[in-house]
C-alpha cells in the first residue's frame, strides 16, 4: 500500500505492549494528509487505508484528530510510542506528538478505555465456561490480556496525563489471560476493580480537550500540502 504524504507511522499493538509471542502479527499505525485541493471537490478523499499481511492502518489527519479527541485508545498509541518504535516522524508528525496532551479530557478517556475493556469482557462472557477449542482459548486469553491492559493504561492516563505503552510485567498479563481462558468470569472482578479505581481517583485531565490546538495543527497541515501542490 502506497499512500502519499505520510506524517507519522510506527509499530503498535502487542509488539509495542511487550505482549507479543512468536506467532504474533506486527501491527502498524500511521496518519497521512490528503492533498488539500482534494478536500474541495464533490467527493472527498478516502479517510482510512487498511491492509493485512502486513497489518497496517493509516488514517487521514482529520479523521485521526477526531478519533483522538474522542479518546480512542488505539489511535492515541501513535503519539505515545517509544522512540525506537517509530518508523517515520516528519516535522508535522513531531508537532502532533508535541501537542498530544491537547487531545485528552477526563470523561472521554474514562469512557473510551473502560468502554473498550467492557467490550472485551462481553466477548469473553459470550464464549461460555472455558470448554472450547484450543484456538478459541488462545483468542480468549488474548482478549483478556488486552482487557487488563486497557484498564491499566486508561487509569494511568486518567491519573497522570501520560500513557506508557509497554506494560511493566508482561508475564502477569499472560498469566491473567490463561486464568480467564479457563474461566472467563475471572475477568469480571478486574473490571469492577478498575471501575471503582476510576471513581476514586482524582485525575489530572481537563474537563474538555483543547480542540483549538488540534484545529491549529490541522490548519498547518492543510497549508503545507496546499503550497506543495502549486
């Protein structure tokens, strides 16, 4: 997949979390800028490009901003990666990293991270009592690991305003996944623990994100790629 005007790209997912195993896919996420003149026609440009083998998702700059302002945990990873996981960092991408906290607000972070974790729990709950195939058990363990990660990272971001991508103790997450694969209901107590922790934590995030900062960055992107076409 060749997409012009890439601004930022890196390795995300299990590799970034430290939860990958020998058979894990390597997931990549990035954002690009549509040529500015394409935004003025009858039909707007495609906002996302997704491929498998390799697994790669690219969002147009405006779409990425909208998702990030909504607290989307997946897109938010892109601006908090360790340096070694970035594969492309342009000046405009660096600017975006520099304003990453502008996209955060308390309610949206809580709702997004707990919401995603709850979705993972529903997937586990719907799989029954653990008496399923080895392949299904593997997927169940994976969803359980990500449930725990989402809860931990979400609370950390809510409390400190910073997102640590790599988990501290990967083996703890793998052990949790194995327990839940044997008994999916074991995830419920963890989910309740984090719901209570969010309620009891006095976070540092503002009530609303700084949309003006995101808008100003997006305008710089549009000016840059309009000038380049003339």
